[in-house]
């Protein structure tokens, strides 16, 4: 026993030392960050001004965003011209090449940042659950997840390299300027990447060695560290795009003013951080769920089908858990965009890019429709859930009405003849669905209905046995009913009040939806304690349609991510860095909607083809697994992918 | 349950007959008319009534042993929605929106029909039967489909290429028009720079002469049917002072200059409106001035179509740059009048 404890202590110390070594470079570099990143080197394009460096050091400038004064510590943003010096090029549109490299890196980056968060949650569920068989299943699932992400991790790094080379070779002036401002941040980013890789490898390869007792908790703690590092990495990368959209910490000429925190903490940084974390999680869940769906559809045995049905369900549940708050985070981001620059907000939502937002609304609707459809299909694998199935048609109606309101464009696509027949740009009936008040109502109705579907799913094969079940049911029914009334009423009321008050109405609407989500699911959980089981959940006995719904969900996530990234980037119009550094390349125009849609589709297709390859690699090491599992636990559902 | 379903069935039958009657002229076309101001909710409400009615009808027919097959229920519902959108809603809905609604309806019907295995089997059975063609009758139907589908596709393609309309003129192509241009950070009018984010209408003032939006908001016309003036808030009252007097002056400028195009009801249907394509902006629509800051309107009026930003070009706007004809004060007063008359509040960011 004493020997065991000694071993544990040594393991902890060794792990601690490893973590310390990994994080040491980051800690030392923070000094540089605290001192403002030191002196910025002159950008390559402005080397001619190098002799004025000393003079510039004492010069003061005014922060374009924070309005504070600071000592000029960097060169002005280069004024580029259309030529091979600032924009070296192949006989092809450089912007499209960069778009492709960036998007692929982002897809993989999101995936590998999201999956460890899932692993952390699932591993934790495995540790705390009392049912030993379930604990093992959860642990195996978490391991399967991290294994998938490991190959994707290498690809992320490769794609990151490709992205940097693309920047350096095709946009040297711009990248030179950006790296002159973010020099210390970029170094810390690289060091964090080392720390992330090291932690990930220890976490993955130490899985078997640290599977019990205290060591398991340490293993679990490592997943927390892994995710903290991953999140900081993402936030640092977000600071670059935040700076490009809403620069701060520089003067009007783009000269760095010595405060690196101002450069990082721009107007849109935090909304972007929150939106991206949630988005990554939803996306990652979607991809893993699609993997499970693919394995389910290609499964040869009932055991495999059962396992992948369950895996898909867990991944889907996690994806949806993060999908639900995503529109609200997006709403906050847009609000901050409007507050930062009105013209940017209008370009996005009412102007040049507004058509893309209609496509986005459609994609969001598809996500929720697919989710609901999956939950309804999942009722099919529970005996006793038939009683709910006949009411699904009413949920379809409510959901679809909310969806139609949500996707109705304010300005419709029409021929001039139709325009004349309609007598104006706006339709007097449907035009009302095109403004924010109605759309807020629409999306909240959709989300509340999704919550209702989930409550039904939870109840599928159970009959509450609590003495107050009648009261509970009436209370829940009334609560949902009043929630719908409140949401719809506020949507109508929004037309009769000033815009600033109307914007505020989204708060009670969201509060209503979230009350349904948290309060009703919690109450439902309490009501179902000690509930009578009407029948078992027959994992694997779910329709193939449900799996196609999952694949659709994942594809819609991918497509939407590509779309929103494009919109966010395009809103700068002809600026590399908004109002600071102008894009003078021949590609400083906004693409047509059709071209953008094709490009996004190509990126989505490429990602899915490449991730299928990653999935296939994941199956290579697991070929013998079911046999081993059967040998160890006869009669139990074997878990595939026992490669470790 | 049966009583509720019977009542729903009766409602369904009456609603369907009424709809058909109105469309085919058996009863007056506006027997149940879409009420201005309530139309969006009325449409959803009507659809909900139909859904409830059809459910009741289906239930009753089922209990009488005359159940409508699932397949035909689904097809029938899609057909009904397309028919409703085409014939009930006026003015006509553009094809692109009907196509969108129709597609979503088909998805909805699929979700409904495939929500459980039993229904799904019933729904797809007729399709499978036709494809299997086990009987001569089904074989005939399958053959007809094989001929009809390519012919229909050919017909649609042909139709889409044939020049439409009088004199066989080819229709202008569809234009994805950007309605709200992105405004600049500031605009210069008559030598003075106005920052759009922070400038205020100097005539939106309370009796003390201070900018006060809450005060002016209380005096605008009531935003309901008929758009009634508030009691004791008549700008054309000779004694009207301050804000209301400014509204009156703005109104005079509007009727001297703007109403020819934007209409005396500010709905974009003035005398000359239909000479333009697109017709002028409709200020009574909740998506135009109600969504925008007062300074945005000030910028648009001052600079007109010529001053629209580069992105989103071409704009298809013949709005003159009114700074060439009106003073800054006159432009602010016109803007004030437009908000007063439509009953909308300008957007603010606080």
C-alpha cells in the first residue's frame, strides 16, 4: 500500500514537473507582454522610415478606440499599392487561396478545441457515475473522442503552417504589419501551442496508466488544463480578427501605442470569444455525432449499432446544449457590432450582406428542425413513447411557423413584374415577418419547441410516480403555454415601441426561453425520479432517418460556420484593418452571393472528405477491438475502438 | 375528445368552404378580409384554424371508417398551403417566397409523415406500389409517370426561356437590391459636418427647448388602424408651438416637395411613384424609417441617390440630393414630420 502511495506521489510530481516545463516558456514570455510587448520592429514595407525611429519613439498618439494617449511604439500601417511588391500572386485570386487555407484551418482548429471539452465532460460523467458498466462506457467514449481528435490535431497544425505560408507569400505587407503589432502575442500563441500539444499527448498516452483512483482524478484535471490552454489559444487568435474588425491600441495611422492589452481587448474581442467557444462546441459535437451516424449506418452487428446510436445521442445532446445559447451569443455580437460602428451593422444585417443573413437564418432553422426530428425519431427506440408520437404533428406546425417567420426576407427576391404587382418593395403582410421583432419571436418559438421535444423525449418510456404528478403536469403545460404567449405577444408589441426599447425586449423573450430550458427540464427531472419504466431504451433500434438527420445537422453546422466566417470577414469591405489599413489588392471587392455560396460549399466538401479520411484512420487501430471486448466481458455490449 | 374533434371538423369544413367561396366568387371576396395592422398574425391564425379543422375532419372520417390515406393527407396539405399562399394573400406573394414556403411545407409534411414507423410505412406504400408495379393498373401509372416527369421538366424549362408578357418582351432580370445602404460615419451638409452616430434633430424639442425624444414620442400619431392624432396634439392647430409647430412646417415642406413620389400617406405611392422602378420608399412599413436613426434619414434626404455609397452599386434610386434645394433646417423638419406622421420612433442606441 505504502509503495502504491509512493508511486502515486511520484506520478503526481512527475506530472506537475512536466506541466511546469510546458508552461514555463509561456510564464516567462508574459513578462514581455506585461511590459507592452517591447519595441515593435518597423514593418518591412516602411523600412525607408527606419532612420526616423528615434524621433517616433517620443511621439505621442491617440488610441482610435480607447481615446487614450500613448507613446508611439510602432510604424504606421503600410499604404499598399496594387502590384507584386505588396501583393505577390499566382495567376489566380490570392484571396480565394487564403480563404480556403483559413477556412480549413478553422474547421480543424474548432474541432480539436471542442473535442477535449467533450472528453472532459464525458470522462467526468464516467468518474462520478455509480454504475460501473456505464462508467466504463463513458470512459471508453471519451477515449474514442480524443483518439479521433488526435489525428485531426496534426492536420490542424499542418493547415496552420499552410495558412501562415499563404499569408507570408501572398499578403506580405499586411502580415508584416499585423505581426509587428502582435509580435509578443504570436510568440505566446506558439508557446501555448507547444503546451497544448504536450498536455494532449500526456493526456492521451497516459489514459491507461491513470485509470483508477487519484490518478484518474489527476488525469481528469489534465483535461481541464488542456481545455484552459486551448481556450486561451483560441482567444489569442480571436484578438487578431478582433483587431482587424475593430482596431484599438493604435493611432489613426495604425501606429502601435505600447499597450498590448488594448490591441488584444478590442470592442469585439469578448463577444467573438463567447460566440466562437459555443460555436466550436456545437460544431465539434455535430462532427462527432456525424461520425457516430456514419458508423451506425455502416454497422454490421446489432452491438455496433447500439454503441454508435448511443455515441451519436451523447454527441448530439452536447452539440444541442451549446447550440441553444448560440443565437443569443450571436445577438450580443451583432449588438456590439452596431454599437461599434453603425455602418458595419447595417452592412451586415440590412445592407450589402443582408442576403447572406437570410441564408444563415435558413441554416439555423435547419439545425433546429433536424434536432427536433432526431428527438422524435429517438422516441421510436423507447417502448411506451408511442403516446407522444401522435402529437408530433402539432409540434411540426408550431416549429415550421416559427421557422417561416424566421426566414422570411424583408426585401424579397422578385422580378420587376412581381414588384409592380406587389406595389412596392415590402409586402404588407409578409414584410412584417422580415424585421427583428418578428424574427426574435420566431427563433424563441423554435427553441422553446425544441425544449418541449426534449422534455417529451425525457419522458418517453417513463411514467412519473410522484404524488403531485397531476399538479406537475398541469403546471408544466401552463408554463409552456404562457411562455409561447409571452414570446409571441412581445414580438407583436415590438412593432409599437421605440427601437431602443424593442432591442431590450429580446431580454424577456430570451429569459422566457431559458426559463423553459432550465426550469422545465429540471422540474421534469424531479418528476421522473423513481418513475415507472414503461419499457427499455432499445439502443440501436432507431430509424436510419434519424442518422441522416444527424448528418444533415453536422453538414448544416459546417456550412453555416463557413458562411458566418465569410460574412464576418467581408464586413470590413475594402479594409485589411478597418479604417486603418486599406486593401489595395485587385480583390478588394465583395464577392457575389453565388460565388461565396459555391466557395463555402467547396470548403465544406473538402472538410468532410478529409475528415472522413481521419475517421477511417481512427477505425484502422480498432479492428480487433470487439473480439477483445467480448473475451473480457461476455454477454455485455462490447465497445469498439479498444486500441489503447 | 370526440366532441372537440367534431367541433374542429365543423370549423374545418366551414373554413374550407368559405375560402373556396371567396376565391371562386361564390361569396364576396372580402367576406373575411385581412385587417390592416393585424395581417401577419391573422395569416398565422387562419392557418392554425385550418390545421385544427383538418385534424378534426381526419379524425371524424377515420371514426366513420372513411379514413383518408396518409399519402393523400400529406399531398393534400402541401397542395392546400400552395393554394392558400397563391390565392388568399393579397397583394400577390413573389414566386421566390412562395417557393421557399412551399419547400418548407414539404419538409414539414415529411417530418410529420415520417415521425413514426407506422405512418411512414403508410405514407410511402403507394409510392413503392407504383414503383413495383405489381398490377397492370400500377404499371400503367408508372409508365405515365415515366413519360410525364421528363415532359413536365421539359415544359418548365421551355417556359422559363420563353419571353413573357405583352409584346413578348423579355423580363428584366431579378435584382438583389440592397435596401439599407451602410451610412458613412459623418456627412457634410451646407458646410457643416454631422456625425451620424451622435447628431440629433434640433427640432425634436420639449417646451423648454431641449432635445427630448420621450416628449415628442408622446405626441406622434397613434400607430393603429386609421393612424389617429393624439388628443391636443394637432400640428395644424394655430396655437401649436415647439415640436408640433416644427412638425407642421416639416409637413408643409413635405407636401411641397416630397409627396409627389412618397405619397400623401407616406406609403411610397405618390402621383409619380409608378413611373419608377422600384417605387419610392414606403415610410409606413415597419422596415424602413422605423429601423433607422433620424440622422440616417437626414443623410439620405440630403445626399439622395447620387450620394449612395460605392458598395452595393447600382442603387436604382432617383432621389434628388435635397441639400441642393432645401436648407439644413428644412431637412431636419421634414424628417421630424415623417416620423410624426407614420407614428414611428427613430432608432436610438442608448
